[in-house]
C-alpha cells in the first residue's frame, strides 16, 4: 500500500507514520529525514541541498523530488510506503503524482489527520516544554498553522478530487487515532 499522510504541523503525522511502518511493514519516508541523510552522506543531491540550506534558502522541489525518486528505487519501498508530510502544496502534489506515475508506484490512499488548531497548539506547547524544539513554541506554531491553511490544506482537495482522500479524526490517544487510521486503510484495501 502506498500512503501519503497529511495534516497540520503537530497533528501526529510522524507518530502515526511510525506506528503504520510497524503495523503494515512499510517504508516510512520523511522528506526532512531524506534531506538530512543526503547532506550527511555527501551525495550529489545532498551537496546541492546543503549549499541551498547554508544560503538560508528553501530546498527546491526538484532536489526533494530527486531524493524521493532515489528513495523509491530502494527495495524496501516496493511493497509500499508511507510518505509523511509531503506534498505541502499543489505544485508538489502534481510533481509527486507525475513522479509516482513515471516509476509505476501510484498512490493508493491519502490520509488526512484532522485536529483543531487549539489542540495542536496545546500538543506543541507540551512538546516544546519536553523537547525544547524551537518550531514548537506557540508563536511559531500559530505561524506554521497559517501557512498550512494557505498552502497545504488545498492539497487535501487535490486528492479528494482523485478519490484518494480519507479523513480521520486526529483527536484522542495515539492508540485510538492509530486504530482509526488502520481501520480506514483496511476498509480502503478491501474496497
């Protein structure tokens, strides 16, 4: 099964992706992890990404897609994968769709975790206090939520029009949310 997880920052995408990786024995692909690994390994794309990041700029979609294409060529992705937090805008969704078509691995389902902004802010405040992640301070979280609403939320409509979107209530315990996600995926697989 090939899955994209969507949701606002702090909605639990990474947590649920880790659970799904174990439950479904699928590769978990995070573009942030891919970038960090490529930079650390000094790969050609990693060196390009490093130069862009050191200049204080955002890594281009072309570099990210190149990293994704390299990752999708690895054997552990052949049974399927969970793409965590990508695509983040309509241009990326179109580019991802073209890439997956070209490599013969089209998506089966896009799962969107729905969590109210107030709950996300609370979650991130707790994580900020525990882990001291700069991107989890309340002011930054509110800014990230605004960017998500403007740029990433429309990606759900993109996939809904293609009949791929499944929305999940992302409020509750990690286990309860995970059970809802798994039930939706099993229902999709048996349909």
